[in-house]
């Protein structure tokens, strides 16, 4: 589970404090059981707000909007569709590209990554 952002911590904490004070003032309870119920409800509400508010987006920069499917436009009436044929392969370019691929390094050579 990823760490909560500063905004999530702020919104959750503010929700707990404000909702606890509001519910205590509105209910005018003075019993221990009533205060415990209000505190539990306020914590649950604060957790809900922290999880839903300011949650980081998981979509990429160039991702399609939600609900949009990849569609290919249909050819207009009277226009024949063209299907691509086989593509000629340039073996010299493929060999040059393969020659530029670096060899894998051993794990001991790489520096440790600190997160």
C-alpha cells in the first residue's frame, strides 16, 4: 500500500477533529458510551475522507479518457479498404540495431538504490 500524501493526512485529520466537535455539540451527550461512539464514527469518517480525497491518479500522461475505447474509423461508403501487405526487412539496419544493444551487467557492478 502506498504512503498517504500530505493532503490525505491533512484532510483526514481535519475531518476527524471537525466532525468530532460537531457531533459532540449537536448530540449533547455526556456518557462515556456516547463519546466512544462519536469518536469511532469520526475516525471512520476521517479514514474515508483520507482514502478518497486527493488520491494519486494511476493513469499515464497520454492515456485515453475513462470509458473511451480504441476505435478505428469505418471507411466511407464507396471507398474500398486497403490492407497493408508485407513490409520489406532491411537486414543491414537490423544488424546495426542489434550491435548497439549493450550487454547485461552483473548485479554486483550496479550501485544500490535507496528509496
